């Protein structure tokens, strides 16, 4: 079966600084893949490159049998890859409702609209007229996820959803993500929290200094192997 | 007493014109953080475009107006995508320098083609008509129409920014261009549209200016100063604030002019400097927003 998304020898640079060195990664349709690694390992860079924020070679990224490497971010989202960016990056001068509406700008058809988002996260419906930045951290994360869903993605890229959130809130957020993936949405989940990533994803990739240091089924990877790949001991 | 009422009324209507000058400047700064030094010269360019269309091409005024508005819309889009978008990556200085260069090019081009003579647009006598209010106050039809146009355009832009898809795209892009791209917004195109709209308002302002008074190719920088002062007085961000800023400037100038005919512009500058000293954020500092 051809994978939904496949990267081949993916490299990425910030100016002269090379951040990714030949990443090979696959996501099957309906699969949830976790990406773990220490700070600066290249996890965020990987997602940003897949989303089209950072440039890369055309053949390096293949999505639904099409080479999409180097496409502009505004075109990548129209093809069905949506990013929930690190730090949420909500539009501060827009209300919750408006943030969601902007998320639908790519005009892909699908099941998601504002009301479905409010069903998934009822608290957002109550606070739809508030400025997005007036919400709590967890609620802001819900807006960021909802905003990404508004583009009706086939593949959702989640960058450190747990960042800066209380454990209970993280649980709620990932329960929602689980609900989505149970309905068939594919996802790449970047997490610092290894056990969380193990629970969420069927397969894991561990990055270290811009390279894949370990990959395999979540269930089969032991703590020892992961921590070795994590820190490169 | 009535004399002062009249002065303030004239000032408010003059302020409508300044508000129109300022809206385009405010819009380009609001969306793209571009300070457009060529703004005043683009007003003059629109004026001479209309003069050329009516005198050289012998078009009726209404046709010239449509032509100039459409022309400035297209010019704005092309200018932004072809030139100004390329200056955005390098910080605040490159757009400043490039628009400064454009300002000099426009001034000299107009000087070369039209000579240094001041000219005006004829609008078939409307410029001298007036209406009587309560039999005591004579209000010119043209200044009143200018004020009405300023209020209408401000309301229209506020609606566009607050209630429409493209308005949300403008605000989202202004907040965070990279994340806006992630939402499927083509920021290069959005910037093009913002400048296109700004220059369309510039064209309206220029035509109203040229019906009211004479305009010379070297008048651009002066218009730019009035536009700047209106934006700063109003406070960066909201269109109503910008219009109010224009009115405060207009009333200041009218009062100065009444005290002594040489003091009009001077009084405006003094009020502007006083506001800059005591309330540098302006009177209505807010972001473009509708429902929030």
C-alpha cells in the first residue's frame, strides 16, 4: 500500500544552518505517527517543512502520490495537510470565531464547520466572541486545533500540544485528538512527553540532531532503547 | 459666535478630506507595516491622471473618475506585488527607502510631463455651490460631499475589515503572516489587494482635492504630512480614529486660519506636536476590528 505521506532524504536549512539530515518517514492512511526527541532535535523543523513553511526539494515529500516538497504553505493546506503550530500562534486581534473562520480559508470541503468544532470543544462555543488571546492556555490550544480542522485536513500535524499546559488539560486535549484519529484522521504528533507519544501513536520516530535515531512500533520500543536514541548515549 | 461655528464646520469638512488622505496610509501601515513615503505623490499622480483624462483625452469627468479609480487600483496591486513585497523581508528600512525613491520618480515624471504649473479639475460649477443651514450658515456643496464621502468610505472599510473574509485575511496577515499562510491565505496577494484598496481611496481623495483647489506636481510631500498628522492624531489602527484625526487637524487649521490667514497649516502642526508630546498613542489607538 502506498503511504499517505512519505519523505525521502528530507533535508532542511535555516539559512546556512542545516537542521535536518536526510529524514525518511512514512505515514499510512489513518495512522497516527509520533515524533519524539530532545529540544533542538529537529521535530518542529520537520513539521514546518512538511507544512511548507520551510523550503525543501520537490521529491523529498510525497503526499497522496504527488510530490509536494517546496510548495508554498498556502497550497499545502489546500491539499489537506494542516499544522497546529508550536505555541498555538492564534491571531491575537481576532475573536475565537474569527480565528476558526480564517482556518477555513483553504476552502476544502469536508465535515468540519464552526458548529462541529463547538461540538468537539463546547467551551469554545460559549467564548466564541472573546478575543482568542483572552482564553486560558488549554482553550487556546483547542482554538488552534479547531482552526486547523476547519481546513478539513487529511493529515493533521500537531506540534507539542502539551506545551505549557496542566496535565489534566493535556489529557482533555489528547482525548479530543484520539476521538479525531478514531474517525480516520491521520496525524503526526510531535511530543516531548515520550509515554504520551507512545500511548497516542502506533509508530514512533525518534530524532536526534536532525537524524532519525530510532523508529518502530510504539509497543515494541523499550524505555532503554528510547532513552538511548533520545540522548545518543 | 456664529463666525466660530462656521470655522469649526469648515474645519470638520476639511478634516474629511484629510481623513481620506490618511486612510490609505493607515491601511498600508496596518496590514503590511509599510510607511509609504510616496503616499502624497500618489495623490498628486491621481490628480494629474484625472486632469490628463479630462483635458488631453477629452473624457467627461465621470468617465475620468472611473478610469483613475480603476487605474490606481491596478497600480496599487502591481506596485505591491512587483516592488514592495520584495522589500518586506529586510525590515522597516527597505520599504521606506523604496517608497522615498518612488516619491521622487513620480514628482519628476509629473514635472516633466505637466510642467510645474498648479492645475485643478473642473466639476461643472459644483465647486462654488452652497447650501444654507438655518438661513445663517453657508456650507459648500463640495466640502459637504467630501465629508460624506469620507464617512461612507470609512464605514465601508470598517465593514470590510470587520465582517468579510478578505477583511479577516487582512487582519490575520497583519497579526502573523506566516501563520496566515498556513491557513491558506496567499499573503502576497492579500498585500496586493491592501495596496490596491489604499490607492483607490487615494484616487478619490486626489480628485476631491483637485476640484477644491489647485494642485502642482510638487505638492505630494505636503499632502503626506497632513495624512501622517491625521493618522498619528487618530491613533494607529482604526479607520474611524483616522477620520477623527483628520477632523481634529482640519478644525485646528481652520481656527488658525481664522486667527490669521498665514497660521492655518502652522496651527495644525502645533496641535499635532502637542498631541505627539502629551498623547503619543493618539486618541483612538486600536486594531482594525469589527465584532470583537
